[in-house]
C-alpha cells in the first residue's frame, strides 16, 4: 500500500452507528426524490413540451407576431410606413375619382385614396409594433400567427391586397 493511502486510513475517523444509518437514510431519500421528479416528467404529470404540430402553443392576445392590414379600413395615410424604423412597408395609392361613391372606414373616417399597393416585407420587420400604434383607423394589427416561414426571402413579402392574405386571416381569427 502506498504511503498516501496509509496516511489517509490513519486519519479517518471511525464511523458511528448513527452516522452509518444516517448515510443510508440520506442515500434512499435523495434517490427517491430524484426518481419522483423523473417519474413526474416520464408519465406526463408535468409536461414541459407540446406535441407540435398536432398541438400548438397559443400566444398571448397582445403578442406581436405576423402583421395584418384590413385594407378595406386603410386610408393610405402612410403613417405606418413613416413610423417603421426599417422601412419595410411599401404603400402606394391614388386619389379617388370625384364621381366614385363615398367610402368610410369602420370608425367613420373618409377614404379619399384608393390603395394600390400595401406590402410588408416580414423578413425585414422587427415586430416593434410602431406601425400599429400610429395607425389612425386601427386596421393594421399584429396577429398571433407565428407559422409563416418561407423558403425564399422574396416570399416573405406579403401583399395585403392579395385575396389569399384575407383567407389566411379569416382562418386565423374568428371575429
Ligand atoms: S412592426 Fe415595426 S418593423 Fe415591423 S412593419 Fe411595423 S414598424 Fe416596421
Ligand atoms: S397607418 Fe393605418 S391607415 Fe394609415 S396607411 Fe398605414 S395601415 Fe393604412
């Protein structure tokens, strides 16, 4: 036996019966505690994950996810694009014909321009919410949709005059 081992044995205190049983008790207690946590997760008593995509996380109502513009209530004031820090909102509009029937938004504002383009490049958007804050008709809102990945950056540009976008919004929001 090496000198180190002999020295170690010489200084080791003899274990009492009380300490011996306490060590056994601690070993059993800590093992059971650890196993109870493991069993809780294994048998789903306390699940921490979702079985995505069958089960989807519902975001809070005030979450800032994919934007939606209800273009029928947009007055083309361009305040949203002016507020956008990354210039990712592209708008164009033309003056309405004098003879054209008067149009109003749902909150009673006159629509004097015809929107000809309303596109948001969501690849550039940082979801700051400034555009929705300044919108006077509240037609521009964040939705809770977080599943809109695309294979190309170009496909991240959403044209809100495209009927497909409204179909998407109707599927998502039932009001
Ligand atoms: S959320 Fe922010 S970055 Fe995105 S479009 Fe609106 S203002 Fe621009
Ligand atoms: S701020 Fe609102 S009303 Fe004005 S252009 Fe933007 S979305 Fe339309």
